[in-house]
């Protein structure tokens, strides 16, 4: 197993970003016994290298299972490997499988739209279930597009609820505290 990690984290210290990412993905897929293929694209935008990986194959459902946690794990490993091998290069890594990330984001936005409508129609605050940071960001950015509502994260720790509340004419928050954790 030590040989695998030395390959991942630079036993040979490759100098080409493409080669390091390819070696990392090939090693993980081989050692993990995954029946997957991937499409890798690396583009450079200003000072940031954008690494996009899209998986396909018979084990796609494994990647999408449990809210995409395995996709997140692949993304984290590739990010850490590139940071280790290229500490001076800023990278943004996105790992997807069959449009899963887009579908997931669309479902979050659909739910946020429903709760926003309730908040506006009833003039009361509603609450979105506890979400991890990247999902909260999607919801907050979507809700920020509508000046009739505001949103705020509530709670401690990694997972926090989102409070969605209508904006009064003077810009203040609606005075109620009705709880609606329908999501």
C-alpha cells in the first residue's frame, strides 16, 4: 500500500499536471477495482488551473450513491494530490458522473423556490433542512437573486439550516418564527 501512496503523493515527483492527475485516477480505479472510465479536461484561466473529471461506466451508481460522497472523495483526493505536487499552482477540481452535480443543484434550487414561495405568500419565515456548506452556497446564491426574500444560515457545526424570510417594505425581516422543515 505504501507504493500506492507514494505514487499518489509524488514518489517520482512528476512535473506535468496532466500526468499526475492521470496517474492518480488510474491508480485509484485500478486499486479500487472500479469499472469506470473518465474524461479529463484541464484548462488554465488566469492563475487557476480548472480540472474537470467526468466518470462513466458500469459503476456510475456507486459514485452517485449516498448523495455523491464518493464523487466528493475523488474530488478531494485529486485536489490534495495536485496541491502536494504543485504547491504554487492554484487548482479548482470538479468531479462529476453523468450530470449528477447539475441534477443535485437543480433539486436544491427547486426546493428553495418552493420554500421561497411559501415565505412570500404567507409572510412568514420558513426553514430549509440542515445542509453542508457547498449546498447552502447554492441555495443562498439562488435566493439572493430575488429581492423579496433574504436567507441566513443558522446553527453550529458543518451542517446548518437555512432560514428564508420575506423582506418587509422597510427592508426588515418579518417578525414571526414559524418553523417549516419540509426539505
